[in-house]
C-alpha cells in the first residue's frame, strides 16, 4: 500500500462530545492503517483534540483500549489529545457564579438556569445550556489545548502560515451541541487567519438505539442549527466566554465566523441508511482523510473539489437576505440565512487489501492456535481442531519419565536428592553396607563383635546418618517439604512447557498429562502406604534375623568362633545389619515420602488448574480469532449492489487458495507456530502455567497476529505467489477489468456509481425552488449558480505502465464523463487519473450553497421545537428555552424558514417608518396663524411608561415609549405581543392596552391644505 500523501498544511481536528470523539477515533485509526510506523506518523502535521465531559473514550487505568488497536498498535487518545470539561461541575459554577465572570453573561438568572438544568449525571445530559456552561468554564483550557496542538503541528511542518481547524460535533446532545458555537468563536479569536471548517451531524430520524432521545434530541438539533445560522449570518454575536462583552467576529471577508458548515445525517440523498454509531463516524473520517491527504492542490483537476472543500466558490451567493427586511439608507438589507453550507458523500470502490491481509492472517493464526491446542496435523488440512489419539500413560507415566520428574521412590524417600542445594548421598543399602564392611575389623576386636558392630551402626543411625542421624535428618527435611513439592512441580512443568514451546505436545495433551499425573500421584500415595506396611514386615524379619544370628553366635564355643563357623556368622551378621538398618531407614523415609507425596499432590492440583487456565486463554483466543475472521469477510455484494459507502471488488477464492497453501505447508507451519509462541510469550524465564495464564491475554495473541504473523504472511506471499495468484499489492483497475468485460459493462458501472454517489443529506426541492423577496435576479433559484450546486471528483489510480490497464482506464474515464450532463452549470464532474491510492477508485461528492431551510428534516425538527417551547405553561416554556439554547431563548435569532406573510410585514414596517417620518416633521412656529390657514392640533405629550414583554415564557424589559416605538418599527413588538405595565391586572395583548394603541394605528392620510383666500 503506497503511503504517498499531499498533506502540506497544518491541521487541527477538534472532536466535541461523543460524536466528535468517534470521528477522531476513526481518523486516528485510519492514520495508523495508512501510516503504520511511528516514523511515518511523526512527519504528519496533524494534531487531535478530543473534548468531552466524560472519560468514555479514554484509556482506563493506564491500559490501552482494545477498540483503539490497529494491527497490534495502540491508537488511543493521549493525555495531550484530551480536554475534560467536567472537571468543574455545573452546580458548582452556578453556586459560585461570581467566581466565573465570563460565564455570567450566558446565565443572567441563576435560579432559572439552575431550575431548568437540574442535576447532571454523565455528560451534559442532552442539555445544551449545561454543555455550554461546562465548555465556558474550561474555555481557557480549550484555548491552551488549541495552542499546544498548533505548536505540535508547527514543530513538524516548520510553517505557521497555513492552518486548518476542523471542528466536529453532533447537534442532538448536550456537550458537543452546547459547546460548538464557543469552539468556533474561540478558535477564530485565537487564530484569526486560520481556515475553520465545521462538521455537524443533525439528529437521525430513525434512531439506532431507542434510549438516545431523552426528550430534547430533535429540539436540540433545531436550536443548534438556529444558533449556527445566526452566527454565520452575522445576526447574533454570542457572549464571549473569556471576555466581558459579545464576541463580534463576523467577517465580511470569509462571510461568517467559520469558513463554512458541513452538515450531514445518517441517510444519503438516495435513501441509503448508515448506522450513525458505528459506520457514519468512519465515513466522515474517510471524507476528511481524503481531503487532507489525497487531494493534490497542484493538480488542476482537483480545483473544483478544493474550492468546494474550502467554501471558496460561493462568495457571491453566501447569504440569503431577509425577505421581510427593508434597505437602510446605505441600501443594505439584513442577512437572514447563511448559504455557506455543504454536505458530502464519499464512495470507495476498493480492493480491500487490509481486509484480505487480516483475513489471511487470522485464518492462518487460527490454524496455529489449533496447533497450540491440539497439535494434530493432517495432510491437505494442516492443523485441525480435533484431538489426536495417543497413549499418554505409556509416553508420560513410564518408569523413566517418573524418575525424570522425581516421582519415583528414590526421590520421594530422598535416596536421591530433590533440591539442587542438597548434598549428594549414597543410597540407603550402599550407605549401610559401607558402614558394615568399614567397621567390621574394628568391631571384631571386641569380645562380641556382632553386638559391637550393631552398636557402631546404631550410633550412625541415631547421630551420624547424613550428619544428623536418620530420624533427625528426616524431621529436619519435613520443614523443606513445601520447597521440594514445588521443585517437583517445577521440574514437571518446565519439561512440559519446553515440549509445548517446541510444538511437541499440545494444550489438550498438557491437560490430559496433568490429569494423569494427578491420578498417578494418588496411586503413588496408596502404593506408599502399601510399601510402608510391607517394609515394616521386612524390618521385623530383619530384626529377628539380627537377634537370631547374634544368639547363634553366642552359642558357639571359643574354637568355633575362631574357625570358619564364627567367621561365617560374623560375615552373615554384616549382611543382616546392612538389611536391618536399610529397612529401618526406609521405614522412616517412607513416612516422609507419604507426607511429601501429599504436598506434591497439592502442587500438581495447582498445576492442573493453571494449565486449564492457560488452555482457557487459548480457547478464548480461538473464539476471538473466529470472530475476527468473520469480521474480515466480504461486507457487501461488490458491483452487484453499489449503494454502500464502500464497494469491495475482490476474489475471495484466490485469497482462500493462498490461505490453504500456507496452512498445509508441513515444513513451514510448525516453524511459524514456534515464532508465534515466542512472540506471544514474555521473554522472561518461565515460572509456571499460572503466571503464564495471567501474563498473556487475547489482545496479546491478537497483537502477535497483527504484528509478527502479518509480516510472515507478507513474506510468504512474496515468496509463493506469481502475478496470477497475487492477493496483495493489487491495482483496483485489475480487479475492475476482470469484472467489467464489455464497454457496456463499463458504461453501466460509471453511470450507476455516479447516480448513487449521493451526499449524506436529503434536501427539500420545494425549499430550494422558493423565490424570496430581496433575493431576486442572480440570487433567485432561476440562476443555477445561486443554490444547491454539486461537484464530483472521481479519482482513478495509475495503470502501472500496463497498456491493457491504461486502455481500460481510458474507457472508464470516458464513461464517467459521459455519465453526467456537464452542460448543467449546477454540477461539475472531474476525473483525476493520478490518485496515490493504487487499491482504490474513489468518488467524492460535495453539494453546497444552500440554506438550512432546504434540509428536508428541518421541518419536523421545527415542529418538535415549537411544541417544546409552547406547552401553554409560561414557566415550563421558559425552562425549556433555557435547556435548548446556549444563550437567551432563541427569540433573538433570525428565522431559519422564510415567513409566509413577508409582504404584510414589509407593508407594516413601511407604514411604521412613514409614521415615524411624519412625526418628526414639526409645523412652522408663528405667533399668529395665517389667514385662512388650518389651526394645528395641540402637541400630545409622550406617555411615560415602563413596559414588560413576555416572549417564549421569558420576561424582558422594562422599555420606555421610544424603545417601544423602535420595537414596533422593527417588528419586535406587535399588537399580539403579551405585555404588562403598572395598572394592568395580568399579561395583556399590546393592542388592547389603550396607551399603546397609537403605536399600532395606521398612519393618517395627509389632508389637503386650505385654499388660499381669493383676492
């Protein structure tokens, strides 16, 4: 896979809340896939900043997250990539509001906000005002994190001139939706010249999980869109959460505060529904990834797409002007809505090399795990998942093996030492034979040499056997029984482990051998009881022989003792004493052996449990590997169904053939298995299977597959495959050429894929075609350039100097060009024949330049929003407005939809303006009226009022007469507005208050002046 990229600017990606975090995770994991080494990634001027009110997506207890692992590497967010904005709780902020001066500007009424928000659990609880409060209290931390991210980028690029800030948020929740405006505003304040691109997900109409909507899901989305529109239209200057006043950052140059909004949903314009929790974040990240890394700005063919990416081709049509607005003295009409909005679609027709590599890796890995577990090889199958038949007793419980494992009588009775630190001693019979022979001459000097020799050997038995005497020696060794039992276990376990490491035995065989050893040690304990009883009988016989022989010797006369009879008796007595003391020693040794065997039984029981635990780890790894293999299977029908975001074109049969070739290689597979064992297991010395079971986990095995086994597979692929059997390093054109046999096939493919490469947003054509006052001429929908434009970029890889592929690519290009009528100015299509992606043909679609009202789902959002704010209970409405809006109650924002009675409103405004102009004309002052002139009416004094107004359940005011007049002229105060002033018993429509009625009276028609007197 080529790692060519065209990232030549600094890019900071900011993910707000859960939605933003998921996109950043997908983006970072894609970086690890495309740039697999740390050295490659260190060259990329990319910084990430994940902002949330929970640690949901962060590593826990310092451990890497399994869902962030990519081919054996940990792609988790680092601490400098995360900002926790719930370090300060909302309740604490509201209780100590004076300690947060910038926050006061978005609270106003502390108790009303506290009552509306209530208690918060995890995150901001789908409460936008809470999300903004959390962000505002940590705004300085956000700015510092931005600066840190920028510094990391500049350290890599060495250039601070070209900076891009990408902000991602979902609008249905509390954290991201509540924080998005401040994230934009503070980014613009901190980096005035940066390109700020905002990507927002609107609420899904069909929720992937039923508990996602806590009653404000769609209402939050509408409120957030309303605020973003007002911000971008310059109609709302939100409070500066690190300053004192409103943040006035609207730029005439960029036609907004951010450079533009990318709005998307989980359903594309062709009706394809994507899972918003699992699939959609990856699609968004793929779009941004392509925009950053794969679009070469030096190639003119990409110009249209780059301009759409950067919102640079819509300045003349960036706004929709207020259809109820009246031009001021400078002939400027107020802006109502931004049109610097786009949506996107990305379709990748790809040879899924990474999936194929993973499938081969995990399939071979599964076979290796079968070797670990069963070690059963069959020709033409490789290692199978079934046990082989074997006589384990014969192989592992024979006399030689038991002696090797120190489970024979010699070791259990300590005739042979167990602990390496112990001295080497003679066997019992050899020891006592040596003593009998060695002291025979000395004892013969005594009057009764038999008794003397017995006494000497008795002394050795009591005090000198192995330095301590027999009984003292074994009593002392009883204290070392635990160490000896562990040494026996260690001897057995080490031997089994070495055989497993060499691939000689499997885990199920270890388990069988372990069970058999437990059975055998039980049998040994029974045998020791029998041997002890038998030895006691033998001892009694030897003792009787000793006594009888001594008595026989005592009956001999002096001459008999001096001739052969005495010598013979004495020689026999040496043998009798040897047997006697050997048996006497063995009796004590057997009692010791019984105690030692009991302890060994305990240790072997522990070993058996540990081997079972280790076997369970391998079982879990096999189950996980089976799941991984399933996950790498073909995800769609390829060219048969091209609706999805990713269309795979591959020959899984060829992949399976290669897998089978590797799996059935009888020479290489055991070697690969050995390498995997060495990679999985710790480099430390083996202790026991229990430590081994706790020190490895399924992730370690998966990492070994992703790192070590993948390298082995790649090497085997390069060795084994010729050009016809290659499954890695393929050009997508080769795969397409095999599928699209005829020119008609090529044309049908191009046409179908262009038609289905829709953006992830449904638009309402009725809204797009709507003609509005103040938006005539070039701004009307009759001009295709003014609204809902679209550009498509098809990126085709180079044909690798293959003439056949080049001809195929030429036909493909022609088919794409002819699949769309480019004479329509609203849409352009460009073909890039120099894509750096050899395994992929991509189609990126961007629809742009439309107002939010044109988004199809905005109407149902609006209905739910208005129902939520108009319950009939003023207190409830006030609380709901606080929950939905990050500041104020939304009444300060321009309407997202065109008003239906625009002409009436304009007429009223014009009438109000005329009334104001007439009222400002003063009659000429004269001490005497002119003859015949009309007498002017007396001047009416201006009422002195203090008026309060209720809007959406929230109280505003008081306002004086002049302010009320101005509000009437601006359409903010109408006859139906609910007002209260001193003297009123309740809230009353303004038109029914006598003192206010003149404000709504139509302007009086000017009367004709009287005719001059006739002369």
